[in-house]
C-alpha cells in the first residue's frame, strides 16, 4: 500500500522538474539516493553500476512480491535515480532470487516512461502494463561469485570482496582483518570457498582466497581449497559446533555496540524530529568516510534509552550537547574538502594520457575509483579493449597508468588494503606484458 501511494505521488515530484545534470555520478551516489528515498526495506542490499547508456541496479526480490509489486518498485527506483541526473536515459533493475543468485527478474525503465507518467499522458496501469518483466540467468560466473561472496562474510567485519576466474581457479581477494586469529581466518576462508562454489557451479574446481594486509608488514594470507576438500571441512566444522548452544536473549535496552546508523530508526517519543536529524547527520558522516568516536554512539543510546525516564529538560540538554559534538566532525569534514591538492590537475599521471575516459578535474576522476575501484577498472578496461591489439583492455599501455592512478588515489584515502591488492594486479599485468 505504501508503494502504491508513493507511485501515485510520482507525477507530482517529477513535475517539479529535475535538477541540472551532474558532472559525475558513481554507484555509491545511486545507492545513497535509494537508501535515502527508502523505496526498499533498509535491510535489503542494493548495488549499482553506472554506464553512459544505462544505470544498472541489483537488489533482492521480496519472496512475497508479485510481478506488479516488482514493477512498482522498479518505477520508484528509476525515478529516484533519474532525479540525480537529467541525462540518464534508462535504468535497468535486476531483482535477484535469494535462493538462487544466478537467476533474476529484469525490468528496464526509460526516462520517457517516467516523464510520460509524470505528465499525465500515461496512467498507472498503462505504465505498469508497458513494462516488460523478463526472467534471466546470469551466465558470467565472476558476477555470481562476487555478489555472493560480498553477502556472505561472517567471521569478520564486512569488507570489500572481489573475484576473478583464472582458468579453472576462482581467485578471491579480500581485506585482512588483523584482529582475527588463524583459526577464525581459516573459518572465514572456508565460508567464502563454500559460497564461491555455490555461485559458480561447475565452472571452477578450486578457490584461492587471499586476505590482503594493509599494514606496513604487507603479510598477505592465502588459503586454497579444492571442491572435494571444501565439503568435508564444512561438515566437520558444523559437526564440531552443533552441540554449542546459541541462545536468543531479548535485550532490555539499546546498546551502542549494536547501533548501526546506516539502518537505525529512532523510536517514537519525545524530540523524534531532532533525534532523526542526529541519525541523519551521523549517517552522512559515515557515508563520507568520516569516523567518529564511540562516545557519540554511547551518548545517543543514552538519549534513546532515557526517553521515558529522563526529564524533558535533561533530554534537551543531552541532544544539544550531542549535536554540538557531531558538529565538530562536520566542521572537520568541511575543512578537509576545502583543502586543495598540492599538484595541479595536469600533473596527475592519469591526466597526462590522451584517453578520452579521463577528466581534467582530479577530484571528479577520483570519485568513481573510491566508490567502486573494481567496477571503475572494469569499465576502463572495457573501453580500452577496442583499442588493444589483443582485445584485452588490460594489455593496453594506458591501463597500467589508470591502475597506477587508482592505487595512488586509494592510498591517499587511507585504503591501503585495496591499494595493495591492486599493486599485485599491476605487477601481474606488467609481468604478462614483459615490462
């Protein structure tokens, strides 16, 4: 019912006019807009890929949703994305099955569809009936593996995972969590291997998992498992843990340790508007990559837990103090954005190339790298493939310059694990091309 109302309001919101076309749009921008619009449940993961011709959105299908529900969600998602940039011609939404990640339902929504509905020249039923919902299956095992692995980390904090198939071996790359002892790192590798074999089917017989170390030691850790090894190891682990009781205990109060500002919604009660604003500001800081002390969450939880026990004056004072505390982080972020790079844009190695994929604006060039380094490199390789004598974009001389630029950008942003992983890739490419 909620989505029906949102769809009915689509004409009004679009009719107000789209903002000017943005200069750059990343997958992170798209996902952030979707999260903010609350089209989907906060627990549902969304991924986005930006290309000049179409924006691809991948998410999971609600098991209870019928085809009409999917079409309504697709229109709302397309409308949300198109509000970011008036030049977006089409949005393709893929609803993946949670039980079989190789299958998905695809709906393509054009800018013309959305504008026609907004202008009143097309009614809701006409719009939904005109949309084709096609069921397809992902053929690329790399795509299946990466999305599946990203969702199924469990022994450590969520980290970016990527994969590629080299002959009959799936090579998985992930950041090393230095807090994990070897036994837990092995358990994580076993879990990733299990999910990798599920995702790629019979396409590979071996998984090689490398946890890349971002510290100065650069001590990467690797676990290699054949398909025949994985199953007995998993069964042995499950057998060893089956008698270990895992209880569900109802919490009496909210705990700072369990508070995730990206999904948390304040409870009803006093100063709800102010509390929602605080969560929104914390969410914005996190999305910008700004870390904040645990004291911020502790203070916020104290407010949430004290809604019925603290006096209004005390709550108001706590809210004011916390707002000022968060303001200091926001001010630091603002100052950081105002700092100009020491080198002029043309001094960038990437800007020296004649490749049309590059922009003269260094910050604009860095945005897609930071948002999705693997997706950025895949896009660049695809563009260079047509100009490469081997048909492989990675063999084009400019790709090494692009990769070097990505490595430098990630290191400057403090993402040493990602940078180290790409440095290994650069060495492999140089070795393959004899330079």
